């Protein structure tokens, strides 16, 4: 008899099932008999029942099995099947309970807000939102989800609610249209908005390496290409996922738009009346520079920090 006797609960040998499913036992050795127990005791070849059909499991059960043929038996293998008995009908209810054992989560018109590769899937319903972190779900942003799944792992990591494991995915999916919640930046909180897709409008500013819309910290977590016009004091409309940072809300950028006429005027560097020395560097740190000089004067400039000479680029238009 092959020593690779196995209990085939699922192809992946998952140990979490829902009520009504059955357990199938198989053996690599053809025509071998399988004997099993469901009470945790060791199976034997005389008093234990012989396996003839899939085993119905109605509560958390440990199945132990042994295979035998022509007087030779395999090693005993076992698997504990967990049947979740608690169902939560909303994301908020699941987050409040913070379960440590497998439970069933029922989703009603939940929607995928953003998919960050294979790492994060931000999903919300009418009650709240959370992150399916490396949970193996593959749905695109906008997808509407209905149905149930078994949550095998739940945690709160640095204020971020995460489902870290799922089983028995019975969700159905349909295409949907994303509609971010419009919020004033000052009103964004982790309690109300964590993992949600929101949209804020305000004044953009960078302070050293930190970026803000009004007083809301923003972060390019998803590596989006940001518009060149995104400069200090510009009015922006920014959409993103609210995530925690040091127990405060931070907006992970999904998209940025800049309304017409909302970029501040570029500064002007006036050289009129000055003696223009080709070896002198005229530089200003801004989004663009306009040089105003007397008629007939030529200004040469560089943008790489080197000293300009008459061989450098001659100024002819505002410098981005």
C-alpha cells in the first residue's frame, strides 16, 4: 500500500467547509480499503467503519483514516474540518466582532474600490470597508459583489482592518460604476472612512517630503503618474483610498485632476536695469520662471546646477 495515502478534502486540502459539504477520502493504491473515525480516535481495520461514500460533516470534526490492502496498512492521516457557525451580514458587523475563528461573511451590493496588484483589494458595502490583504481574491475595481464567503483570517494591522484568508468563495460578481464619496478634507477620519474610496477638493502643498490637500496627508502609495501642474497652492481634486498612518487618516492617491484656472501664476524674474554677467546664475525654485530683460539683452541659463555661459541655452520662453 502506498505510504502517500491522503485525505482529499479539497484539491488544496482546505480544512474549512460550510454546512452541507462532504469530505471525500482517496488512496493512491488501487483497490485499497479505507477505514476512518470522526470522533478523534485512532482508526483500525476491524472496528472502524469502512469508507464507501463521501462523509457528511455538520460540525467541527476531526477525521482520521487508514488504508489497507492484502494485510499491509498505511500510516494514519488526519484532518480537522471546521464548520463556521457564525454569520455576519455586513462589513461593519465583522469589524466590530473582530473574529479569531472562521466565520461566514455575507456581502450585499459590496463593491471593489481599488485593486492593488495581488496585495490589496479594498472592498466596501453600505456599512463600511476593509482590505482583503493577500487573500487570493481577483476582482477589478468597480466590481459589485453579492453572496458569501468564509473568512479564515481577520486582523487589524496598525489601524487597518484586514481579511487575510478566505475559503468557500460563493460570491457572484457584476460590473459596476465607481462613485467616490465626496468629503471635505478636514472631515476625513479613520473611524468613518478607512479603506473607503473618497474624493476631496482643496489646496495642494508640499512641506519637505510630505504632501497635503489642505491638512489631509496624501501619499502616492500606488505609484500613480501625477500631473506636472501639481504645484504648491494649486487647487486639486484628488480621489483615493483612506489608509492609516500613525493612527491618522492618509489618502492613498488613485487619481488627480486640476480644475482649469486653479494653478497659481508663475513668478517673473526681472533683470531689467541689471548688468547681465554671463557667468552669473539666475535661478528660482518654482514651477516655471519668466525672465524680463531690456530689449536686445540675451539671457543664457542652465537647469542642471552648472554655471551658464554664452554656449548655454538662450532664454526665449518661460522655463518649466
